[in-house]
C-alpha cells in the first residue's frame, strides 16, 4: 500500500536503448632288465684247470687309466639380430585419429546421458505457454529464453532441466533458448485463445525496482482491483472471468540477468464496461538510486503486432530513497467493453 513516501510523476519520453607339450611323451622308456643267475645250478666239470691269477695278462686298460668318455659336440648359439626402432604409440594413435576422425561422436554428461538440448512448448490455459527445457550437459547454467521481443534469464537444475510459464505475446510464437556455451534450441506453437486476452509487458536487466501496476475498474492502491507483484493473482482468476493477473519471470540478480513482468486481462470473457489504468513504477532504493536503468515495454495489438518502446532513464539521487518514481503515459490504459 502506498501509505508513505512521495511520488515523483514523470511524463515518459524515451530514447532507444538497449557454444570424447610336448606331450612329453615320455616315451615311456620301459627297459625291463631280467637277470637270472643261479650259481648253485651251474655244472662245473672235472676237466677244469686252475689258473694262477698272477700269470694272467690283462687285456683291459690299467686301473688308473682314465676312461675316455664321449663328449657332446660343441654347442653353438644362433644369434637373432633385431633392430630396435623408437616408437611413440601415443603420437601414432593421435595421428591416426586425426586422419580418420570419428564423425558425429556423441559426448556424454556426468550421468552418462548423451548431450542434447531439447525445448518443448505447450499452450496452456489463459493463453499461457508451458516451456520445458532439457539440456543434459548444461546443469546449473544460465540461459536466455526468447519469445519475439520478450527475453528472460533462467537457470537449469543440477540435471539440466527447467520449466517456465510464459504468457504468449502472439498467436503463433517462436520460442528459443540459448546458452553461453553455444547450445541452443527452438520451437513454435499455436495459441488458440490468444485473442481473448489483453497483455502488456515490462522487461529490464539487473535490479531496477521497476514494476507494473494495474488498477481495474476504478480501484485504488491496496484495494481488491489493484494487481501488482505483491498481489499478482492466479491464472484461474482470469479463466473464471473475474479479472486480470500478473506473471513475473526471470532469474538471477546479476547486472546482465533479464526479467519481465506481464499483466494479462481476459477481455474476451469479462461482462462489464470499464477501464484498467496501467502504470510503470519504481521505488527508489540503494540498488537503483542515481543509476541509469534500461527497460522495454511491449503491448500487443491484434492489428499491428507488438508495439515496443525502449526506455532509458536516470533514477533520482539517493537522498530520495523511499519515494516512488511513477511513469505515466508509458502504457496505454485498457478500455474494456461489455461482450
């Protein structure tokens, strides 16, 4: 509620601103030697004469003679000469791969899933778009989601997933996503109930404090018909033909993070005459005082497409903290006619 603080009203005039065995055959040598000697059976005749051992001439070699044992022929060794060559296996493999590259070789995420970036967009109630992003090799990374002139930042989960509800800004929008590493994806869809809603959008970078305020059918600040970021309402409010709702999209607090706020009103279902007063406002805080801020407002028209106005302004000095800057005539008020 606007219970304190001064209001600074500004009539906006704007300048354009804004990627891997031997069967060892034991030859069984079975040498069976059978020696049979039975001296008791030998028959020694009477004609046998006795011999004096000292008169016997030995015909064998003297006892001290050395035996002439046979020798094996001298063994010879055959030498196989091998030349050695220096080999660098790693270099050979690298050269082979370089000359025969593997085409379309997939890369994988830390969870063993092939890297890919997939984008799906489905039309939902109240001319909303349910965007589902899968980027297996881009976990916890920032991306930019675009729909025509509208662009917002998002962050994937630890497994590379993200879901965003985005108001349609045209009947046949093209949705695209881009990562800083170059990965991207694009898809299109048809939003059949787009013409049943009036929309206005405000887009900015960083922390600007900017916000849309919609006052429906004569409502004042803080009343039931005051729709803004602290009282945004749900989509069901519009599908029940009760009034409009506010959608705030975009993540991150860095100076290059992109955010947007979109007010949607079900003009095709409301059964009353009246108007919705629209304004862009910003509370002057320590984050934005004395700074130059850039923004963009978009207001679709069925006949001429989306009207875009670029906004660049310098916020009041820090001694005005707590006050509100109100930009009138930046958005066209919505005139609602009984259907």
